[in-house]
């Protein structure tokens, strides 16, 4: 079971009093007798629920920040068992760029490709080459305007062919030389046919010869190599996308849903508000029961508010993020452990999951976030500066403390989505053309983060350390660790003094 375990009310309230005013660094967990023979993430159940309708095999979500999650980051997160949330850092009315990011993710992997890129036989090879370059695919399905399959065109078919005006029909492999299957086919059955016929691509058509899908060996191999990847019912990688609560948010949501997005995040700084109430009501009216995460909140009242308005998951965290200055600029917020605890108790038996958003500055805090109340963890700064994070690498001069020598170090930018820089780029405020940006109260900042390697390596290290936490906690799975913790929290919780905090977390 991936659901968060039941919490006895008396135990929950007593623990809440213990953690009031506390963050992750205020506690360390007492080791228990280990039952795991080996700490292998591939053999340990880390499954969790992102929403009431979506389950992840890994509890990692990359944050919807314009310096963190675009298509490359979302692809890595989904392939590793989590999910990425594409940010809404695009200008109002300019919905296309965010939609394209979603489409890139959805077309990266497939079981059966239901809508393969296609081209007409009369098109020129130059047009075909441009489509391949634009879509980053190596095979185009050739169809008539009515959808009838005519053949396949691959990169090899147009390689070394000059701009002579030749057409697709002249270079394609025609349908009578292809192995074609009539009717729908599961990925497993498609693999069997492809092995028997020794082919790499299998078009699917209906009884009239109309194209209904395409199966490729590359996709089947990827699925086998990535058994923990987060996929939808068609074998495509799952991805989420964020919208606001004003302006073009409904039109944006509609286009994202048409592009195949799996979950929409209505993301504003203060989710316990009349603005959110109106946005959620309009969203449900327009899109029914489509999976929707709402936030952010940090109180029991905020959780009940979002539950009442139909959230499928709730994002918890007011001000704990690395690029957020809400607490400094407004003096409002809730320490993250306290926020997670009181929000978990408020969720009760509703079955609505919690996304623990922010405050995780070390890998060990992931385990704490997941036992104190989070079903999943959302991370931003942990993935900033990676190869998959958006933004250009810039080199800055840094003085080495030991030798006092100046060296050039590569950096990328991380900025909170409520920073003036992000607002200026997004202009996602009501009547933005009438608002002086300098008059807005920024609640985020822009900082430089050292450039580092792939986010994939970071995710895998996080999972290894999470499995180690499970081992130290005397459990054999994430769900069991939560169950054991909430059976008797006092067995685990050690509240740290200032000196023990330094001993534990300062290096």
C-alpha cells in the first residue's frame, strides 16, 4: 500500500505539540534494528501517491520553477520514478511554449504511439527533414490527408539526398513492403510480433487502413530498461504543469490538458484565499474531475479549505524554499515540520495526499518530510544548476580561501517564482500592463548556484539515502517506516539542542 498510514488522534496531537515551531534540522531520528539485507533502491518499495488518482514509484517531484523544471528535467524525473511540474513562467496569452514543453515529455517514450508525427507523400524531403529536426524524431509516418497509411520515412531514407525537390513518396518505404498490424495491440503483443518478424517499427491500422498507432523497438527497450518510470496508460511519461489563479489560467489549463498533461497544479503563494476559491471552482466547472493539485498552504484551516473545494492533492509550505523570502518580507509562515504535521492531521481520512514543498536542504530531510506528513517531496534548489535545469551557464570569479587565487567557476541562476525577476519575465498579474513592477512586494530572490552534473545522478543519490533511512528506521519499505514511526513517534524523535544540532548537521 502506498497510502499514508492512519494516525491515532491522541498520538498525532501530542506529536504536534512536540514539533511546534520546528524544522527538519531540529530533530534527528533514533536508529532501530535493521531488517534489510541490502540497501538497494531497486528492491525497496518507495511507492507513494502524488494525487488521489496518480501513484509514483519514487516520492520525488521537481518544483514548478522557471529555473528548475522544463521538459529535460521533467523527463529525467519521470524516468527515475518521480514527476516534474512544468513551470508557468511564460507571458500571459503565450500558452504555446508551456504546451510544447509538455508535448516533448509526452512524446519521449511510448508503449503505443497514438498520434505519431506524420507527413503527406507529396511533401518535399526538405519539409520532412525540417519536421524531423523540429520534433526530434527519426521516423515519420506517411499518410494521405484522410489518414490512410502509405508508408514510413526514416532519417536513413533522406540521408545524403540533396535539396533536389524530391518528394517523400520517392524515398519512403511503401506500405506493401511493411509489416502492418490491423487493430489495437498491447506493448507485450507488439514486442512478440516485432521479434518474430525481425522489425523495429510496427504501424497499426484499422480495417479501412487508417493509421491508429505506431510501436517502435526503441520505446519497448526503454520501458524494459526503466521499470520504475512514471508512465500513463499508453506507456508515455507522466508530466505535470502549473497554472495561476487569474488571467489566462483556464485557457492555459485547457491547452495543457489537450496536449496530454497528467496533472494540473494551481500554484499561488497563498492558497487559502478567495482568489484560489474562485480559481478552483472555475477549474472544476470547466474540467470536471481532472487531477488537480492546489496550494500552497501551511495550516489545518488552509487544508480544510482546499479539501472543501475539490483538491486532489495539497501542496504544503509557506516560505521554507531556498529562493523564497516570504517569511523575511512579511513575517508570515509556518516552520515546515509543524506545517506538515498539522496539515496531515487536517487531511484525516479524506485520502487526499500532501506534497511537502520546500525546506529540504539535505538528503536526510527527505525521510523526515515523508514521515512527518508528506506523501511526496517537492524540491527546487536541489536540482538547480544541473544540466537539465533551464538557463545559461555563466562563469564568475571566485577567490579560493586557502590560496587566495581567483578562479572562474560555472554558475546557473536559481530564482524564486515570486522574485521581481520572475514576475518581470512572467508578468502574470492581473492588469499587468497597468501595474508598476517596482510597486509589487517581491517574496523571492535570485541567487547563483554552482553548475553541476545531471539531475539523474542527484535523484539516484537521494533514493539511496532514503533507502538507508528506511534501513536505519527498522523498516523494509517507505510505507512501513511511516507505520512504525506513527505507532510510537517517541521511539524515533530526538529533539536537538543547539550543540547537538551542530554535531549532527554542521560540517
